[in-house]
C-alpha cells in the first residue's frame, strides 16, 4: 500500500494513474480510464458535456505518470 492524502483528489488521481500504468501498461490504463469515467445520472448528456482529452494530452499525462513512477520506484 502507498501513502496518499485522501483529501487531495489530484494526489489520489495521480497515484491511481501511476498504479494503473504499472499494473496494466499505458494502453490498457488508457482504456480503463475511458471506461471508468463516472457519472451521476444521464450518461449520454454527461458524455457529450465533458471535455475530451486529446491524444497529445493523454500521452503527456502518461509520460508524467511514467516519470513519477520511475522516480519513485527506480
């Protein structure tokens, strides 16, 4: 288990992304994140209302996660 401040949503999300990347690899982590975007009611409306993450944005995010993972676990 890793220590994470559960009151800091950004920290929890970053830790989750690191673990997903380590456990699933970047391609499967991408699929999982796209599948698991939660909603609270009208899924179709929320799907079209949420901003899209471009491939470049996702790749940049995953590179950051990989770098953090490498720094943390060598």
